[in-house]
């Protein structure tokens, strides 16, 4: 697996930030915006130019920040899996993104018609562009596609990857998501009045909104046969998945968390596990008043009185939108491998209606199964279950 | 325990209904219209249906064309298939909800990020159409959206096909939609003309289908589908051969080609493909729809209509005197030599 976010550029760096409770939230810097130096975000502290250098791109490239982040994380995932790009010809790639190349479009939109120098970014606007670039960088020629189900996109990419392998359509799939911060999403979430001016406080009674972040994370999923054939190290199993729709409102979750409940239920069913076998829940936990209440209710419906330790890791990275599902799958695997429940930063008091208390410090815990939630606009809810190898 | 590679009993996948909204009057009676108008103008706007049968006028006023076209095509596809609640909703869109994306972007740029209202942001997300259909049907089942350029529809269809084959679903609503918007298509058209990638106007449209494991009254069987990211023209024959072999089908079984010619530089791919089928009829549909990312869904609609109604082929092109009903159609599309798709539709 490969990951780049505000708290690191490798899984190891992420683990170290997570166990040391080191948040990556800082004031916005790298995009030109009136919110610069004002709102806290999970921003990767490098300019596009620096990042492009890491990827050794030619000077006239038209890679958006979203594409650069995606390529960096996907390349790392390949190395981590002990693969070379020359091995990947028949592999599949499923990538997730929300606003595609918006980070460049918003810079040059008004010059597209007149300035030949920036017209190359017209081509990089569509959401499939970053996926093609990742495929090209990795030499992937198998099934390639892009998913966009808002903030559950990354989880859906992993779910499709597992289904492709199960069906025999692919032996190995590189799947994950990438999203760079953009003025478009900052203003979007701000206009919805769900951006917090401070570091977010998931599951706290006084939570007042989310922080945005940027990240890319990719995982190499492989059939057991194919992994064993090449003697690959198996870091974890994707043992269950579920996708359901809340069908309540375009941007708000239903009061009882119907979609979340159904997604978790479907994931448990597909894994053949009982709710009591889940050792840790990496919650969606955006810290908006609406999500955390609705998700808490859904957790109560699934687990009853026996809710396993749970936390939201959004205060570390910010909400990384389409990448979030893949980022948190990586975190879930790190939790499994190291036997720790990851901390939910900035929590003080329980939500009155549900009284749930997330894990606030890093707790050692023998773990077999972690459940990870990702919910998005459009009612899209997806749950993954990751299990110890 | 994790059962990653079970024996698959592959189920046949049928198309129960097909509905298209396009620059032709394809929606009003779901037939190939008697009069076809070549899309020779600079943009090929879709003929918008009467929405009041599908969406309340109050809601319709707030909705962009992509959402309205998607909802109307999806509703009709469900009613033709006599399905009220599908086991999944899967949409494709190349550019997403462009109208609201442009609106929100212009709002930010013109007002320097101040006094921004959220409506167009909410409606700009790529999954708006599938989400809205979910809300309209109160359908809590599987819901996903593919945004992979000109393979968005095919990606959605691969997922839908997989759902049926997995036995996870009996009926899936699947389709694709793209809208012109106001500004962005002008930029993409500029790029297209710089690269000579098409001579056709930019178009828009939606096509939705109910696909099912049930053959009863199906319009067609979706026999095989493959997408290829990158294929050099000299590899085309090998890729086609592999596709047909895997589909357990011979070149000579195919009796109609539905091709995505658009007058651009990369039409050489279609010429090459046609040469493998010297005596077979072929249809180029894009001159009637314009070029857009969801146009291959229109081609699939056309294939379904032609397979289910013998009389339609002549109406499509009166130069074709042979009105034998096709039995197996190969659909092929590509975009600037990338994003290739092969699809086989068979009579039921």
C-alpha cells in the first residue's frame, strides 16, 4: 500500500504520526484563496513543482495536483507490494476522485479560450484523467476505470477491486483514490456551513464541522492464489464490503443512519462475520453535527450495547474526500498489523442523544477484524471490513 | 475463509428495457424516429422530453439537464421493464453535472469567494444523478457512479453485469448521461478541433437500461463487454480476436456493426475494424447525436431497438434494402485511439 497525506508519505510515517497523536492540520497555504492562513486543512506541505520533481515529470506536463498525488501513492504501493511496473501489464486499476482536475481548472478557467499555454489543462479536467496518468506511470493495460461517489469513492474503488478478483476478471487490482485540495471544494463545504474554523472534533457534543484535507492512497489487491504464487507478503485481507444508499437527501444523512446501517450490515454479511467479531471501527466521523449523530445511531443499531472501540482519524488528515476510503483502509491495516486502536483526537464530551465515547488515546488491542466506514453526498454509504493476515 | 476465488457460475445478462434521450426524438415513443436530422450545427442539444410526467415542475426548475434527462430516462426504463425498485442503480458520466459545476466555479471566481451559496455545489457532484434517482425511488440498494471519460457507460455496465453474474442482484438500473453545459464544452471543442479528433458538434444525452438475469420479454442479451485503455491500431485485430474468442463467438456470427465514427483523425480505427467484416452492414450513429462521453450508451440503446424490432433497420437507413433482422451486433467505440470498447448484443 502507498499513501501520501498531511501526516506523511509512507505507511510508516503515517503510523508514527497516528500513534504519537500528531495531527497534520495546519492553516491553508498552497492554494490562492481568501481562506489562506485562515482555515485549518490537512494539506501536503509541498508545492506542485516540488511534487512533480519527485515524479520526474517533463516541464510541459499537464498533471494536476490530484494526478501527481495519485501517481506518487500508487507507485509507492507497487514498491511496497514488491512489484515492478514491468509486472503490471495485465493488472486492473480502479481509482476514485471527486472533482478530477478542478485544482488546475479553477486557476485557468477564464484563460482556457485565449491562452494556448494553459489549454493543456482543459484535457486534464475530466475525472478519468488522473486515472489514465496513474495507469500510464505504472504500465497498467488491464481493466481501468474511475469511480466518483463523493466521499465514499475510495471505499467503492476497493470494493469493486475485490469483486473483480472474486469474479475472476482480474488477478491483481491496484485500487484507491486521490483528491487535491481546491478552492472549489473549500468554498463548497464552506457554503454548506460545515467547515470548522478549528481542528475538527469527531463524535464530540460540541463538534462544529469538518476540515478538508488532500491525500492519495492505493492498495494492491491480489487473489490468494496469485499472491502465494509469487510469495507476496500479505498485509491484510479485504474480507467484507457493503454498499447501500441512504436515499434521504442529497447532502444530509438520515436521522437513524439507514444507509450506514445497511452498508455495515451488508459488509458483515459478505464477510461471514458477526458484529461481535469486530475489534475496531474506523468511523467516517467527519465531525459535522449531522454525520456523527447519524453514524452513532447506525453503530448502535449494528452493535447494540457492545460497540467495539471506535475512532475517526479525520483530525489527523482532514476529510480527504475521494481518497478517504482508501486512506482509512490503510489506517485500518496499520491498526491490525500493530494491534492498536487509533486515537480520535479533540474529543471531550459525548453526544447527548447517543452517549458514545470514541477511543481518545492509542489503545493496544489484539485485533482480527476492523470495520471502516465511508459515507458521501448522494446518500452513498460503503463499509469495508479488513482482517489480519 | 475469505473465499477470494470461488468457482463462478456465470449467469446470462439480459437487457429488459432501453430508453434514450438524444438530439433525435428518441424518447417520445422509444423508437427510432421516422425523421432523422443530421447534427450539423455547432452543438447538438438533446431534445428534452416533457418532464412533468416524471418530475414535479417545482423540482424540475431546480434541476440541471443532466439530472432531468437521467431521471426521465431511468424512470421510463424502469416502467418499460415493469420494475419498481431495482437491486442497484449504477450511472456513468464523463463530465458530470457541468452546468452546476460551471455555475459554482463562476460564482467563486466572479465574487472572489464571497457570498457563495451552496445549491450549485451540491448539484455539481458527479454522483448527483444516481443519488437523485435513489432518492426518487427510495431505493436503498447498491448505488455507484463511474466517471471514466468515454468509458463511463461501459464501466457502469461492467459493474452491473458483475452484479447479475455474482447473483447479488436480479435487476439493475444502469445508464449514462452527459450534458453540454454552457462554457466548458466550448473549450473541449477547441481542443478537439486543434487535434482534429472529430468533425461533429458536441452533443449530450442520456440512456438508461434495466438489465436482468431474467430472459422473459428481454430486448437483447448482453453477451460480452470489454474495455481497453490503450490499443495501437495494429493491435486491433488481435484484441478483437481475443474478445470474440473469450465471448465464444466467431467473426462470421456477427451480422451488424454499430460504430462510433465521428469524422476525426482516429476514424482509421473504425475503417480497420470494418475491413475485418467485408460483407457486413454497419451503422455510424454519431452524426445524429453529436460526440460526447455518454454516446456509447445511445449506441447500446440503438442496438437493443434493432434487435427487438425487425422493421427498424430500414427506417434507420433506407439505403439498406435487406431488412433481415440482425441477430448479433458488435458495437465498437474509441476516443482518440484510447478508451476502446467492444460490446456484443444478441437477439433474444
